[in-house]
C-alpha cells in the first residue's frame, strides 16, 4: 500500500531568491528528503547536486529528478530544446514515509509546458507551500502577488521564509498585508555550510516553530 508523504513545496517569488539554500536548510533541520522534480540548467551540477555537496548527506536523502535539462531557462523552453515534453504523470509524489521537501523550478507561474503552469502542478500535489522571498526592495510586490495567486487557487500557504539582510519594515508589511506568518529569516552567513545552517536553525528555535505549525 502506497503512503502519501507529508512535507512542503518550496516556491520562490522570483528567480535566484534563495529557494535552494532554504530547501537545504529545511532538509537538514527537519531531517527530510529532498526532491527537485524539474531541473533546468546543469552548469553547476544542478540543485540536487549542490544541496548534497552543501549538507554532505547520503544519496538516500535525495530523490532523483524526473526531468533534467541543460539550458538554464524556463522548464517548458528547456524541454522543447531537447525535444521533450514535461508530463504531470511523471511528477507523481514519491511513496515515502519521511518528510518531503519539494523545490520547484522558478516562480509560481513559470510554464512547465505551454498548457501547464507550475501552480497547476502544485494543486495536483496537494501539499502546503512555503514561499521564499527576498527581504530587499521589490519583495512587497512580488510576494503579495504570489500570495494572491496561491489563495485564488486555494493552495495552502504555511508561511514565508525571508532570505537576506534584516529589513526594518518589509517583514512586518508582508505579514500584515499578506495575512501570513513570517516563519523565519535566513540571513547572509559568513560561511555557507551545514554547520552554519544548523546554528541558524537552532538560534531561531525552528524545531519549536515547525512543531507548532504542524499541529
């Protein structure tokens, strides 16, 4: 009998907003399994490789990508360049008992095909979303638009994780106007490694936070 995994979908408000680092942070802190279903761009080995290198975890903590494309462009176009078509039936949730962290490719409305947006796939997965956003200028518009897109489709939003330097007002504004919890903020780290991520996790008492969120 197949077991439906528990876990989260990690989405970003924009490109290069820090989804991969935040995903690694959650994989380590929650003792979870990492899955990047669609990888566009393999210049640096892809995100699964990068997370493995960062956390130094065994292969059993990672699920192989369903699709891997060379070009660092939108998944639909990357697939077309390799004469492939991304199909939802190849993106079914894996049958695992551990917590699953799914890192998406790009933002919510990124096309997977010319008929299927990433946000459509989120509905099929049915897991709650954690939205990764910048702390800096531009985050208010991008983040509030992303929140609206999720809520218009009744996709559960667990909260925000902000990535970047401390900002005097943006977290408060996002929380109030977006009516959403800011779960955590990942600040710039002196060194990006598993030890520094673990220290920041414990510093923010995220074990307690996630225990509360998952009740």
